[in-house]
């Protein structure tokens, strides 16, 4: 999804907006200004130091179950198994 964070230079409001192309005009949700600055934002999976490898023993991030018991172990599944 083409989601971007913007800061309004007029009122200081920060908002995440869906932008489909460079021709899309964005306006502040708060004050309506078009004086917006695109902000850098880190993808959540790349932020911070990893605490461990996924999937693995004790992992409950796979559909709410451990990877071996989730029933979603196909390619591209939420478990990430091939």
C-alpha cells in the first residue's frame, strides 16, 4: 500500500495518508492546508533490533498459534514456511 506520513507546516498535524501517484494532491486533515511535508517512516519489521528468528520454537506470531500447529504452513503463509 502506498501509505505515507505527512506533517502539516501550517498547523503541525501529522497524518498517514494513502497516495496512489505523484499527481495526487494531499491536504491536511486538520486544517485543509496543502503545505505538507512527507516524513520518513520506518517499516515496522525493520525497526529496532530483532529479538529472535521467526518462525521458531515458542513463536506465537503465526495466526495466533505456534508455526507447527497453525495449519498455514504453505508458501507465502503467515508462518513464512516454504
